[in-house]
């Protein structure tokens, strides 16, 4: 095991794989490679002095374990559950893999995952009708088995008492509840997964900021940069590179001259949350309650009142409130956004801006909102909230992906995109939510695309034992889902 900064260990070192970024994506890929091919020489480079300091940190995301149960933005049309169902199946794969690692004693589920029902609540006749129709559609899919609907205020009060206490009885209200939802601390999960790889010989270097990526004539990649503490230069070589550097991923892929990202751009969007750590409210609210996003809001701005468990302590989190900065990382610089600008993406960015004027108007309203107006949004979900018990905290910074499109020039993407180089020796993850919750299926996709022979001959058969949902032809019928939820719930202590 090698973690930290090792003086003098630079110019001559060569690895099978270099993973850039110390978040959940690199942690997941490192753990997969270390278990599938234990002899692999793996190096993880992180610019911060520790793991999960950006979007994977517990206070930099909502810890929802995005699984399609409560994210209304996944089903803008109540009769179309395709995206929600796909994300739900992906999260079941994640549960199966975590459960397997827990059975082997490699990770401690009590550190990162807890049972937390996922709910939706809507107000007004139109949205009540929408939610009812959405529920009717979801019932047809096995992955949503167990989901409930009610428009009875008394029943909703049993599910989420703080949401209904002090609310007018005259307003139409409805809710859905999925009892098998979870709260996930992706920070602790990241640390546990990195330990899986370092226990098998992987190396980790903190404070190492990669500034250039180039491929030699021999096909070997060279990752170079500086140690942020000492200022010393470093240079490492590898046959394969994964760029999981969050908001800096596009810039590094551009520097690596990966033609597949030509024309891509990013739009920085930050978020803040109100947090309550008072024991009374935190003990009474036991769910994650999502609502409808305001008109023009980006996908990551769906309001939600969440139960959070971080390092064993209970909290409530409400938000997000959009913020704006030209930083692409929470601990980045104001120049971040400008370093991604290229002649090939300027018109893409401009076109995307013109097509998303409601988003820009929404951001302006959010940025100009007073503290009292922000708190009024919380009281829509929690009428009796006490301002003295809540503090405003800055969450992570997101780089929403903008991709070129022949018809519309620039398209603002709502999710993540895995980009691989033409020779399959480099891959990078661009975009934002629901990245963390789908880290496993994204990294499985990477293995299949970048190592197709090993995937077919060796890796998929091995992984199918650990992850039954990977079995070819898996139907995900009612029996499959019940077995998966029961088995993983037992292994993860849910």
C-alpha cells in the first residue's frame, strides 16, 4: 500500500494505469482493476491533500443515491419512465457490487449507506394529477416495486411529519414513497474503495496536480505537473489514463488532444444548501423528499429536503440554491472556465446560451434572492422551520456539459458522458449528476469499451458472479428485483 507523497518517485516510474482525480469515479475504477487484475500497477493522482474533497464529499452533494424513485426531472412526461427505469437498474448494479465487497469484508457499509425512504411531494391540482399519472406508469416496472401513492394529508404526515405540520388543509397535495431508498455518503465510500486498491499495491499521490497529458510515439501517456506543496515537478508514464477530475476533466482531455472532445464545452453551476444539525428536526425527518423544479431550473436544482447521516451524525439538508462562479471545482480558480475555451467550442457555448435563456434568468433570480426568500423556499417543504437552526453552506461546483449538435449547434446535457479516445488508451468522464450514484455502471462501460478482449474473455464472467445483474439477458422482472433488493439489503445492513 502506498499513500501520500514519496520524494523522488517521479521521472522513471511507469504504471499500467493512471487515474486522475480522487473522487468516486477513480476510486471505483481503481477497485475494479485491482480486483480483476491484482498485478496491475495503478497510480491515483489527486490535487487536493485528501480524497473526496470535491463533488464526492458528503456536503458537496445530496447523497441521494439517485435511483429514479424520486427525481421528477427524470420523468418530465408522466407516461415516459425510460430514464428513471434505466437509472434505477444502474443503481441496483451498484448495490450488488457494494454488497459483494461488504460480504468479503473489504468495505464497511455502516460507514456510507443507510436506509432512507425516497419521496416526492407536490402541491396544486395540476401537479397532483401529474404525480398520480407518474405513479401509474412506474407501477408497470418491476424496479419500482413497493412504491406507494397517496393524496391523503394524514398519510403523508405519517411518512414525513415535518412536511405536513403547520400546513393549510385547503391546498391539494400528493406524495409518493419508495421504502427501499438509501442515503449514501460517497466520501466514505470513496475512501473505502481506494483502500481496496491500495491494499493490492496501488499508489496514491496527494497534492499532485496534473497540468499536461501527452502521448508519446510509443503510445505511452505522460502525465506531468507539480506537487502543490513543494513545487517539485513530476512526470509519470502509463499505458492507460482515466481522467476523472470533475470540472477539470474537459481541460485535461483538450490538453491531451483527444479529438473526441472537439467542440465540447462546459457551463459552471454551483450550489448551496441549508443545513440543520439540531437533533429534534433531524430525528423526526427520516426521508428524502423531492419536489418539482422551478421553471427554467437546471436538472441539479430540483428542491429536496433530505435526511443525511454523515459520520454517524444526523442532519437535514435543503436545497439546492444555484450559485455562480467561473470556477469548475470548489477548490479551483476563477480562471477555470476560461481555460476550456477553444475556437471549436465558442459557437457551441453561445448557441447553448441562447437556447437556455430561461436557465440564465433562473440563475439571475437565484443569485439575487435574499436570505429571507431562500428560507421561504424551505418553508414550502417545512412550514415550521426555525431559521436559527439552519445554516447556509456551499456545496460542490458542477461543470454541466455542452456538446455540439448539427441541428442545434450546442446542447446542454443533463447527465454524464464517458468519452474514450480512438485507440482506447484514454478515457474521461464529463458532466454532472447523477454521476456518483451510477459510478459502477459507468466504469463497467469503460472496461468494456477500452479493454474489449479482456472484458469478454475474463472480466465479465468474473464480475457476473459478484454482480448478478450483469448476467446477459437479465430481465429485471419482479423476481429478479426482489432477490436483488433482499440480498443486497441484508449484506449492506439496510
